[in-house]
C-alpha cells in the first residue's frame, strides 16, 4: 500500500507543478497584455492630445464667429426696428403734407370765393369777405403746417437713429 500512495503523491506533485507553471504562463501573458494595452493607451492619448491641439484653433475661431454672428443678429434686429420706425415716421410726414396740401387748396378756394364776392360787388370790403371763412381756413392751414413741421422733425430723428444703428 505504500507504493500506490507514493505514486499518487508524485502524480499530485506533477499536477501541482503543471498548474503552477500554467499560472506563471497565464500571469506572464496577462502582464504582457497589460503592458501592451498601457502602451497602446499612451499612444492613443498622445494622438488625442495632438488632435485636441490641432482642433483648438478651429474651436477658437468657431467661438469668435458665434460671437460675431450674435452681434450681427442684434444689429440686424436694431436696424429692422429703426427701419420700421423711420418708415412709420415718413408715412406720417407724407400724410401730414397731404393734409397741408388739402388745407392749402381749401384756403385758396376760400380766397377765390372772397375775391369773386368782392369782384361781383356782393361784398363792399375785401377784408370782410375773408373774415368768416378765411380765418377758419388760415387757422386750419397753420395747424396743418405745424403738423408737417412736427412730422418732419420726427422723421429726421428716426433717420438719424437709423443712421446711428447702421454705423454700429
């Protein structure tokens, strides 16, 4: 019985040496793989740093362009606002001028009627012929003229504001 026990021990010892050798081989392989992976990671990291360094000027330029674009959009909105205000002021000026022309035409009609009355001897005094209708027509013409002045000043301010916005 001693012989088989000894033979089993020898077999077990051989198996354990085989397992130990396998463990050493597997450990060496894993260390080689780990070192290879670390080396590859360093190469990739170096390449990535190079790519970041190469793309940084592009990113900086994009940030600058985004800032310029935002400023351009702000200026465009300001120009649109002031352009609309100028358009409205000019429309008001043209309407005031048309009202002044109409009032002027009315005053001329009143003057013609007064002159006709005087010429046809229906009125003894030219001033008296103008008194009633003439005073009202001249007051209306004066009001319309003042409205044109005010509208012209507003249009001039709107144009100056638009110019300032255009100049930046």
